C-alpha cells in the first residue's frame, strides 16, 4: 500500500470512520488498536509502520480545515498514553498551526470529543 493509491484511499476512509466513532464514544485508542480495527475491515496497516502515520496525518487534513480539532489526537502510544511525536509535528505545521504557548494535546482531544458529541 502506498500513499495515494486506491487501497490507501480506502484505508484512509476507514481510518476516518473509526476515529469519528471513537470521538463519538469519547475514547482514545492506541496505534495498535487502530491497526487491528483497520485489519478487521481488510486493510493491512502495521501500527509501527510509516503508513499509519501518513493515514493519521491525511485523516486530519481531510477532516479539518485547520481550525477544527485534529482527529489523530485520539491515537496514543500504549506506553505513554500520549500521541507520538509525529502528531505534535503535524500540529505545528500547516494547516493546523497549533503554536500557541498554551495549546495542549489534552485540549485538542477534548475539542475532538466536543465536536463529535455535537454532530
């Protein structure tokens, strides 16, 4: 699977669906649990591979115009309970620009939950 090909696009759509469901349920999940849910839907994406990072970044870009909360705030490392470094790198870059000194991942996660509770 390569970024942009048909299988990738299908996995991306499913990843967005999974993350939106998690948001409605008010829960976070690990990279491994996301990988397992994708696998159950026929998408082989290893939780430690580069494809999952691309999927999460693209899910954020697809779901947010930049000011809306970032869906990938719901995906955390099992060992720390926090997102991986790629999340924070994505957050400070375009189109998200989460550069305010008082911005936190926990606030972003709460905004994701609030957004999907309302819809």
